[in-house]
C-alpha cells in the first residue's frame, strides 16, 4: 500500500508529481481524530474515555491512529482480535488493551505476552480463561460482557449474578464489567432506557469493578449512560454519533480519485454496464479511477429516475453517471464552469461529502464506508499537532 505521513515528502515521479501512479489519494487527518477524542472525552467527564480501534482503526490503520490517540492522552484501547492487540501494544506500550472477540482456546500465552485482556461473554469461555490463569499463574484481568438486550455476545444477567462471590476473593480476575447499547443512535428509543436500567442494576452489584456502557452515540444520551468508562469508536473517525442532529465531530477522511478521461456523450446515449443511465442532453463525462474494488459501492451508481451519489469536481457537486465498475466510475461534469481535464482529481469524500452521506447512497452506514476503503489508494496522514502530547499512565494492575 502506498502511504506517507508527510504530504510534503510524497514520493514523486520524474516530473515531481506526488503519487503519480496512484489512482486515488486517501487523506486521513490524525489531528481531527485527536480533536474528536478530546471532544468525546470532555463530553463524558468524569468517565475515562477509551478508544475503539478495531478493524484497523475503522480503516484508518492502527499504528498512526493509536500513536496519535496515546499522545492525546488515551490510556485504554479496544480491539477485536489478538493480532490487532499486538499492533496496539507496539504503538502504545503502556496502554490497557481489551480484546472484544474474547478468549479463544489456546491463546492464553499470547494474552499474557501482550498484557492484554479478553472481553468474556460466555461461561465456557470464562472457565477456560480461569483454567489458564490457574495453571500459568498469570494474574491478568478480563472484562465481563453482560448482555442487556443486544442478544449478541454477553453473559445473561443471571449468569453475571453468579459471579458475585468472586468479588470477595483475593484476585477476582475481573477488571471491567460492560454491556453494549443496541439503539444508542436513536435518542428516544425505548431500548436505551431498558438497557441502562438493567445494566445499572447489575453493575451496582459489581461495585468494586469499573463499569462501561456508552459507545460513541451513548456518550450523547446523558450522564446516566457514562458510568466509569466510555468506548467511542466510529465518532473518532468522523461518523455522526447523533444522526438526528448536526454532526459534532470533525471530518477525518478526504478521498480524491484521478480523472483519466474526459469525453462527450450525445443526448440519448447510455453510459456503463446495463445501460442504466441515459444522457438527457449532450453531456460531458469524466471517467475516474475508483470503483467497487476500492470500496466505492456499486449501489451508488447512476440509474435513470433515481438520485445517485455525487462527487465534487472543480468546486461543484456532480452526479455519478451509470453503474460503478470494478475500477472506474463516471461523473457528469457538464455543469462544471471551469475546464475539466485528464489528471485532475475528483473528490469522492470531502468538500461537504461525508462518509454518512456516502453510506446512505451505498445503502449502508458510515462505519462500512470507512472499513471498505481499498488498499489501492495512496494514503496521506496529516499529523496531529505536537501540543496534544500527554504522558500515558502505566497499565493498571489486575483488579483484586
């Protein structure tokens, strides 16, 4: 994958053009990620603000994102897999790391080596984890995931109650109790009240153990949802955590793709596979090097009688024309007031086009847009200001 952390130091061809061979340039603003974390941290006071960096930091890549967040003051990270935990441990040696997919048989030594903690959501899983700790002498903790209505991962409330006698032992092995909100992005959804009530009741019985419920959207539901730790994910990367209101987060992603051909299409001619889009006038098209192999979903293409996704060319929003191909898409640039030429760039995300908007046209959500962006784009990282650096505390000792 092409990438650089300094836009001024991009690899150039003999003419000096940055990333001359790249079909598109994906710019990731690390300063915006740091600013978003700080906003979420301030919104969740007095709870600790962790960071969810699974799926390669939602497609933004683990190492630069974790390094940035650790410098901003983040002390706890949540990942999905042990491989991700290893990347986080390298980038943030003193951070606390939770692995959301939990404890797989035979992985105890690796958890110990990485000083990472599984999120336990099954009694059999917990038994295996306890057996490993007993035979190895490892004293590392684990989070206990309690299901409060998602019906995905998590112990039942009754199973969690059965663990209460552990709290009187010398080393409980429990460093966190947590649950996950199902409908937090909908402010008035009755599931929110149901889940916070259920979690508050069981968490109060684990009074000596920190508790965590709120995801990105949950942070905006009010102080009743904050508990001891919040776990924002998508909002860090610019996804709107309050879709019923304006987005309070800074945009993180900018995606530009290269125009490789500009052509005239007569009125009445069709464009693309399936001939789904017909020129209603003599039309000027820009063909761009991005397609569904790059994570620009086929569903966003232009079809007669429907509204397609848009791109920004020459400062003007322009509709996608015809179906998205594997490697190419076409943009109707007829109304662009300035000349559009080969080698110019079209903005697919940025200049007012958000990942949430694109998710709507893709028939999905901003999360999937972020995690689908392809590896063929050159990646440019805008560094966070050095002033964000804050010392990171040592990993807390296992709960006793």
